[in-house]
């Protein structure tokens, strides 16, 4: 009789354990835990790429494993770069943040400013496309470009915890056309201005003819 | 037992047996595994230069033997490895009257010595050139053009080039009483992913 009772207790215990596991199952998808046992924070890695028209300093990894504070708190990851116009003509700045691993598209806000203009200000999602050219850098002029990241307010932990987003900052200069050049480019008979940094697979530089016999070399 | 009742009972037994057999046929243990998140995106091929649309050289009133040196920096920003070749437009006139030398190298600092300055330029192979000959002889197509680096370009690669253009001396009497013009021409660095 005693043996039967012991067996029944053992079976009951096992059943209880099973029920406990079953009850815990819905919560098994909790976010990854950090070393200290706290939820792992979201991270961002940023790389910067050289540009044909703008000298970018530094290039390569400029922000590694930078952790986000909780949503709504101040002091998110930030990047500071120097851009120098290395062309002989004034340039507007266009930039994009090409996604290498886009894990925080919907969770992060980004703001980038430089040369007296705001280049990006909004969700990280969509920053893979070139921004509208803004600011002005004259030939040889430099500017400090600041990029700040922060988590959106009111996010649930699942939307960001333990996620690592990797972006590549890319820049291009867009030459500022003089009114005369604009007029020329609008004319159907005008030839395409050569030499501008081409976004495609080729780069051209034009050589103009000596149209004024007897004039001196510039 | 009435005949109708027997018939109904038989039908019921056959139906019940069929139902049990049917359950046996459709019953199965199953398992699945699903692979999600599939995507595909192309890489990029992109190249640019620091001329800002300004010609490498624009020489007027060039005398015999007079040389003009100008430098340019080309940067590859595509994600795919690419072969880059250099060629000119097919718009050169009187190209036998001019000599063009193109050298590959490094060392330019366009932010302190703006384009098209050659200050700091160091050729990769002193004495060697990508091209050294008449302007007319410079290739006009990607296939015929010299390899602009001699190796595949990777993202972020930067190469400097020095162009030396010379008016070829020609002592033939009475051949220089009018201007000899090359015509406007362009140089193109074209990147192709292999």
C-alpha cells in the first residue's frame, strides 16, 4: 500500500513539474540576457566610406558595438566625422546610411547635420536612399558632420533588445551649378556637363579645346 | 427481425466500420520545418572622381615641347569587385600633334593642394606609364583601354593619376601658322564587375 502511495506521489510530482514547464513555455521567447542578467541592450555599428568628391575622415569602423540607452533616455550613440570638399567647385552634401544588417529599422531615429544643414532627421528606415543635397562646402572647406541615434519612445522590449544594426555612411558631393550652367543644362542643344562624379559605373573628365588662340595658359 | 431493420443494422455496421477505417487512412504524424526571411539584393558598381566637373587640362597657346601636368583622384565606392579601364571619347581632332602620358600613383592631397594639382604625386612605377603616346592613339573603348589599376578594385579604393600633355615639336616650315586644336575630349574610367 505504502509503495503505491509513493508511486502516486512521484507521479504527481512529475506531473506538477510538467505543468510548470508548460506554464512557462509562452515566456520562453524573452529577450537575450546580458552578462549581468539584465536584458541585452540594442547596439549599432557604423562604418564610413571614402567619397570621390568629399574627403571623409575617419573611414572604416567609426562606431563599434555602441549601446543604446532605454527608449526616451538621453545620450544615444553618436558619430562625428570630418568632411572636406576635395573638388575645385562648391558642393552640396548628400548622404545615405546603407544597411549592412538592418535590425533596428523601425526602432531608431537618426539625425545627421553638417555644413550648416540637417541632412537626415527621422526614422532609420529609409536612410539607405540618398538624402537631398544640403549645406554648402566650398573648395577645400571642411565641416564636422554629426550623426546621432536614439530609440523611439514607447517601444516594447521585443522591438530592440539584443538587436545589432550595422550601417555604412556614404557621402557624395553634388556640384552647385551657377545660373549660367543651369541655363545651359536646360537648353536642348547643350551637351552634358562632363566630369561630375557619376553615380553609375563610370567617371569622366572632359578636356576643353583651346578656343581662344593666343590666350595664355590658365 | 424484420427485413428492413436487418438492412438498416447492416448499413449502420458497414458505415461505422468504414468510418473507423477512414480515420486510419487520414491519420498521420506530421512535422514541418520552414525557412523564412529569404531576400536577394544586388551589389553595386560605382566610381567617381574629384574633378567636380572641371577638365583635367585646358591648354591654350601651347608651344613646341611644352608640357602640362595635371592630376586627378578616382575613388571606387561600389560593393562588388570591379575591373576599371580608362579610355577617351572619340572626339579628338589633329591628335597626332599632341603627346599624352598617363601615370598611375598615389600621394595627392586634394584638400590642401586642390585639383588638378600634382603636389605629392608619386607614380606606382617610376618610368612606367599606363599610356605614353600620341593623343590620337589613346584607346577609345573599354576593351582597348589600359587597366587603370592592374588589379580588381574594392570598395573605398582610391587611385591618383597624372596626365602629362605635350605639344609635339614639328620643325616643318609653315605648318604652325594656324592653331592646331585637339577638340574637346573626355576621359572615362569605367568599372565593370567580372
